[in-house]
C-alpha cells in the first residue's frame, strides 16, 4: 500500500506540473491574442474570422489523432480558449470605421439592448447621445444634427417614436432594432426621406458584445450611405444576414412567435398541473432537463417583451391557429386510438426534415454531452 501511495503521489505531482504548464501557456496565448486585437483594431479588421477558426480546429483535430487524444475533447477545449481570445481582443476597443460621423443618437439607449449599442459606439470613438422618454423635451436639439439615429425601444412604442422623427437631417441614417421589420421599415421610410435600414439583432440583452452574434439587415433606402454602419458591425465581430423585410417577418413567425408561444403554453400547462419540478427534474433524461431549462429561462425574463413579440402582427394569430389545428389533428389520432395515423404523420415530418434530422441529432448529442460534462 505504501508503494501504491508513493506512485500515486508521483503521478499526481506530474499532473499538477503539467496543469501549471498548461495554465502558463494559455496565459501566454492570451497575451498574443491581445496583440492581435490591437492590430485588428488599428486597421479595422473584424474580430471574428470564421475561416481562420475553422482552419485551426481542423488542424488541431487532425493532430489529436496522432497523439491518440479525443478529437471532441480538443475541439471543446480550443473552442473555449478561442472564445476567451475573442474576449481579450474585445477588451482592446475598436476602430472607428467612419470618423466623419459626428453624432450618433440612440433612442432608448439606457435599455439593455440599446445600452450595448451605446457602449460599442463609444468604444469605437463615436460621440453618442441618448434620448429617453424623460429627456424627450431635448430631442429636437439632439436630433437636429444627428448623423445616425437608432430606435431601440420596445415594439409597442416603436411606431409612436418613429412618427416623431420627421425633421431629421436629410443625410441622417435612420435605423430600428425591433424584431419585426415590415411595419417599422415602412414607417421610417414614410417619415424620413434620407437613408433607412431595418436591423434585428438575433440575441438577447444579456450578451456583452457582438462577437459571433447575428444581425439581420433589411435594406430600406440609400444603402451606400449606411454601408459604413454595416462594416462597423463586422468590425465588432457580428455576422450579417441580409433579407427582405417580408421574408424576415415570415421567418420570425416561426423562429420567435411560434417558439415563444408554444413554450409559454407548456409552462402554463406545467403550472396548471401543479407538477413537482424537483421531482420531475430528478426523474428526467438529460434532453428533457435541457428542454425544461429552456422553458424556465423564458419565465425568468420580462413578460412584456414576449407579449410584444407574439402580439406584434395580426398574422401571428392565423399562424397560431394553424398550429392549434395541427395539434388537434394529431390529438385526434390518440383520441381515436389511431396509432398508425400518428406514425404516418411522424414519418411524413421525418421525410420533410430529410438529412437535416440526422444533423440535428448529432448536434444535439454533442450539446447534451457537454451539458453532462459541465
């Protein structure tokens, strides 16, 4: 037993030494990535380089095979390290793409999402003014020399705010960041004769930057005049997806409205059944724990936000009714003990998903594995 304890102690000491070396190397790597951030900031190169990241991961996973180390382990470790490197680069500030922009105005800039835009513009060297409801008496003066105005207020206030922006300078770029696009874009083009663009950041207010985040862009009028703004987003690390406003709203009916509505309904059902959440979690599979976490996440946030999204467009009601009809259709299979009818519908959906179903299975398996490790 003494010999065992001695050998075990030696092995543990070796592990401690190696861990210390790894820590020192990670710290050294972070210092280098900071210098990379400084260089990128100086010339305006985007922080996030997806091609470079994928090349590194491919190379590292290939090397892992030579050392008989799990490729998945290497990918997990280096994705975390790379994410930290983006943070270190983000700390350096950003290049100002258009120094000629003298005054950026964010209406609602004290809100969670609006304040993120304010912070990034300021860190890039722009002069930023914020207008809130309680400071609206000064709005005319602030807006009179604006070069860019971003409307960052809740959906239910957006139309009213836009309606008050008819006296902006002709050259001023007017943009909004709401999750619906057809109506705000139409309103902005009606009240303002200058450049107009609709934006939809596809992330919540809890993020701290734009790195690896998607911003949807719906062009309105005068694209060359706001090209600098889109480039500034890229410098901040965002990935842009350009789409027509109508297509955006149709997609969001699925991506946001249906998802939030069905999640809210499920949460309401759990409450109404008065289930014991802790007992449910204790007996749950990892995938259901993850699903339940996503349900709980919704109810930890502002209900007004989700109500605004779901109630934003009259067409959403028709979509939810169709969902209700299809739910009832499948429920009738169970009511009529028509197991084959249920199976047939299941198979039809499986065929519709095609190879994406297998991809989603693989991706979700990786996510679950990481959850269990955490």
